[in-house]
């Protein structure tokens, strides 16, 4: 990576995100999106970041025919970068000039009660140790009833279960602790 003023500003911004406790993958994604912004506009300095550069980037995103959600990730990263630039005195552009593309609301597919019961009992039909079958069923029960992320379930420890409260103390994104009620079946 060259040490152009644009790259130095990008590195400072990514360092700022690290200090704010952003996830490693989020930082990698922001690097990717903002590198595309600088490359699409042929920018080598933050002094070149203006409405024309932003419009050029928005057109570049449209030409790539990215899914609206993906294009908006790029736009969101750019907005945050511009806000950072305002706070550090090298950008006078208002971040909200970066327009977000409308995204159609998706409705998640839902399982009927019969389908959920089949899914929850599936591990018990597999060959193997009974303890593993019950573990897998408990994991599926937690996923379906609690809204926990798979990554949160994968890192659960026994001491996170609060038996007298029927809750789990879960460390989510950015280490935030939250209490999650769990069903009798999951317990």
C-alpha cells in the first residue's frame, strides 16, 4: 500500500475504528469499501474528496450493479469516513450527501409449528452418542427460542446460565453484555 495522503488518512480512520472497539471484520470491510472509493475517483488526497468525487463513486456503484444492501455498505462506510474527516478538519462535506439506495424489506421465511418440531427432533434421530444428540437439540432450541447468534451460542459457558433467573448472560458484539431469557424446553 502506497503512503499517499489518502492512504494515510484511511489508516488513521481505521485506527480510530479500532480504538472505538469495532470488530476486525468491520474494519477490513471499511478498508475495502473506502479503497474502492479512492480508486473509483482516482483520488490520492483527502483534499480531493468533494461532491464530484462522491457523485463519481455513487455512479461507479450503480455501474457495478451491486445489490442495494451491498452498495449501501459502501455508502455507509463513506459517510462515516466523511464524518471522521469533518471532526478532523479536512472535510467540509456533509456526510448525508451520500445518498443511500432504497432497500426492499425482506420478510423472513417462517416455519410452521410442525416444521419446527421436526427440526428440533432431528438430532435425536441421528446415530451417535445420546449426549451429543441432546446437545444438538439444545442448541437448536436455543437458536429458535432465544434469537441468539450462532457465534454467541458457540462461545457459551456453563457459568453464563443464571438458573434462578432462567436467563443467559451473553456477551454480544463489541463485548456488550445482555440478558437473554430462555424457555423451559431450552433449559
